[in-house]
C-alpha cells in the first residue's frame, strides 16, 4: 500500500490516452481484434508466443493490461502444450472488456494498474513498456516487480507495428536500467516486431 501512495504516477492525459484503447477494441467481433491486434491468428501466435520462453515452471500468470483475456488464455494453452500448468489472471483499465476477460481467466480485475494493489502475488507478471510514459519506465517496472512471487519472473514486452514501420523497444535495457536481473529474452515476428525480456525475482 505504501508503494501505491508514494510512487510517482503518469499525468492524467496519459491515462486518458490509455483509456481510448477499450472502445476501439469493442468495435470488433473477432477476439484477437478485441485484444488490440489486427494481424490475424498466424501473426498473433508468431508475435506473442515467444513471451512464453520466460515461463520456466507451472504457476499463476497475471497479464497487466489484459484486454479481453485472449492473451492469458493463449499463454495457458501454449504452456499446456509444453506440459506446464498455468492459471491466468488479468487486470485492465477498461471495465467493459474485463467482463469478457473474466470468462477466459481465473479472475480479472477492472482497475488502473498505476493505482491498484493486487490481492496476491503471481508466479509470472506480464506487461508492456507502453503502459508507462517513458520518464516513468523504471517506476512501472519496479511496481510490477513487487507483484511477483519470490522465485517468479517479471516478463515485459514491447510491440512494434508492421503497418506503421515501428520497431519494438529494447526491453532488456529497460529492465536493467530499473535494476532488475534479466535472465532471458526473445523476439517475435518479422523484423522482429515484438521483443520480450524477463527478470528473475
Ligand atoms: C495492447 S493491449 C494488450 C493486450 C494483451 N495483453 C497483449 O499483450 O496482447 C493494452 C491493454 O492495456 C490496457 N491498459 C492501458 N493502461 C492501463 C492501466 N494503467 N491499467 C490497466 N490496464 C491498462 C488497455 O486498456 C488495453 O486493453
């Protein structure tokens, strides 16, 4: 709780910008598009599945910015294929999209992750660099790291865009700058278009 009260937070206009994702996602019927991805199922798997390289054992997985829960459900399936049992959870700032996420995940909360305290820790916590303004990247990663069980991992991603010619950020460097111990990284898609890294807690 102390961390929540004292830590620096993004400006209101940054959070307002984040809130514009949910109505855009809700315009679609396709679950992948309702998770914010427009490239179809083949590219979805190519660009998201590499994050499971950071999942080294069975346990719980919290997706911070879970949208409709599609990613958490996929992570559960992908890890299941590798013989690892994963219990997926999520939190998202969009209250309506979380209702859908609850159908796919063990539990999903509607909250601004900058002002939310999880009711428990998780074996794996996953989120994106983009959910923080650049000047608060280390604050964001420090905050997420507190939500990881001892011996678990914080997995962080950055998504570029094929259509906009945007390359993903250097996630490993961001974790190292925050003082976290990076133990692995992965990339996905052509370019690559997604990058992931994970720190051991
Ligand atoms: C690009 S989607 C990610 C979907 C999925 N987790 C994935 O990685 O493919 C980003 C999600 O983060 C949510 N989000 C943005 N800022 C947030 C915040 N401060 N707290 C909780 N969720 C947030 C948005 O509502 C959106 O659903």
